[in-house]
C-alpha cells in the first residue's frame, strides 16, 4: 500500500461489505427473509462493494508499479489487469 489513507479506504470498503454479508446471513439464520427483491438487492450491494474494493486495490498496485523497471512494471500491470478482467 502506498499510504495509510489508501489502506484505510480499502479496509473501510471491506468492512462495509462484511457488514452487508453479516446482515444477509443473519436474515437467513433468523428466517426473516420476507422481501425477495430486497434480499437480492443486498446481495448485489455486497458483491458490488467487493468489486469496487478489488478495483481500487488494483489501481493502487498499478501506481506502485510505476517505480519498477520497465519489464517488471509491464508484467505486474498486465497481471493486475488480467485479475480485474476475470472479475
């Protein structure tokens, strides 16, 4: 991680996603699923939060790669972009 601020931002994003997943699990465990649309919407929100976290992580990683020698930098960036593309 480049800075503590960037690291905190990623941790905050993960915490939000974790909270959403915890709420979904609790809803299932207690049998409180009354609204299918709302439940699916929460699943999508959790997935989206994780996707945004991975995208931000890759962007941070690419910025760190700028200081590497050209061949290594290009390999690292290519690997990061492939990881995002599989998402």
